[in-house]
């Protein structure tokens, strides 16, 4: 349906004898202008990121911070597992025997 023309959509919704929605042309023009403005903004952001030099130091810092964050998450998960074991009062790492 998103490939249908505006005329097709209006005919489907209002039929041949239906009234034209008020200020339709102005709303369509405003919508197209906003979309074009958003596209220009995204292109400008992408162009700025592409033109920005990236140093090895900043890449290493990013990788280090990401690794440290994963380590903290891992430690937190291990702590939760230990807490769960203490609260339940049994070793939850052992499978149940049926």
C-alpha cells in the first residue's frame, strides 16, 4: 500500500464523489519539506562522522571501555548466581535427578 499514489489512496478512502480533505496540499508540502529537512540533517551528520579523523588512541579507548563493561556485567551475573544459591539454600548448578 505504501507504493500507491495519493490519488489512489484518496479514491480508495473517499470514493469518486468524496470531498478533498481541507488543506491537503499544504499538509503534503509541509510533510515533504520536513522529510527533506530530516534527510539533509542525517546526511550532514554522516558527512561529519566520515570526515572526522579517528586516532588509534580513541579506538583503543573504545575497545577497553567496552571490554571493561562486559567484565562488570559478567561479575554482576556471577554475583546474582551466588545470591540465588544462597537464598534457595541449595546448589543450583547441579542438575536435578529424576
